[in-house]
C-alpha cells in the first residue's frame, strides 16, 4: 500500500489463506468435482441407452442422444484433468505443511538444547571427566592394596610346586597300574599274641621207618620194587 493510501485510509491489504485453509478449500472443490463426475457418468449411460432404444426407428433422436453423450464425455474428461491438478496441488501443500511442522519441531529442539547447554562450559566438562577418571584410578589402587595379603610372602618357587605335582601324579598312576588301593587314613594294628608256628612234617626217612618192623620177614628184592624205593627201605 502506498503512502497516500495509508494517509487517506486506503484499502488494507488482505492476508492470504493459510496452508490449512487452502488444503481445506481444495478438498471441498475435489469433493464437488467428484460429485459432478458421478452425475456425468450417469448421464452418459442414459444417453447410450436412449441411442440404443431409438436405433434405426428414430434416427434423429438417436443421433441427438449420441451428441449429448459426446458433450458429457468432453466435460468428464475436463473434470478428470482438473481433479488431477487439484490432487497434485493438495498433496504439495500437505507436504509443505508437513515439512514446515518438522522444521519447526527441529528448531524447537535446537532451542531447547541450546538452553540446556547455556550454563555448561566445555572446559568444565573436561575437568569433571578427568576428575572422575582420577577417582576411578584411586579406587582401583585402594582395592588392590586391600586385597593384597601382606601376612604371607609370595616367594614360593613355582618350579618346585610343579615338580611335587608331577610326583603326586606319578604316584597315582603307579597305584592305578598295580590296582592297589593304599589306605592313608589308618594302618592295621600290630598283633600282640605270639605267632603259632606250624608243626614240622615228618621226613620221608622217618615215615619209611614205620614199615621196617612190619616187613622184616619179607625179602624186598624178591618183590622187584624200583631201585629208589629199595634205597629208602634199606
């Protein structure tokens, strides 16, 4: 608006519709065109039936019906093109509205993040993280110092322990090979009574002497006994 227009109360500039209002108007127009489209399709079907009805009987009426059908089809084609344009424009406006909403949301998130970081100094953050790491190191050293047993020295020779372990394993292996279970908890008691010795068996010479009185009247040579028996009897 010019300066003179403002001075003399000229006409105020009207603001354009918002995207929401524009989308709503496009949808209303789209609904109206869809209704008109249905009406034209019905009219076209009626004119086709009228042309079939008259046929060759009333050629003039049949041709008039076909002309009206052609006119309706032309309007229907125009409405199809208009609907295509309106749908494309409505989808573009809806996409623009969505993009604007997303952009506004991202802007609000950035403002909120900026407000949250307003009182935070990056140097202080590094100092705090260094302090935390230092305290963790101190806590680890304290834990190691507490868990270290100072009452017993850790000067055991590992080679000697390994050698002793090998000896124990060898003993177990020998026991398994012999099949002997050696009890380690209690040994058998020593007997306190005197051992009873078996009586000696009489020798062959004493046993053979028993036969001498019984067989004194016999001649051993006449019996034809083996030579080793004769030596024992004589």
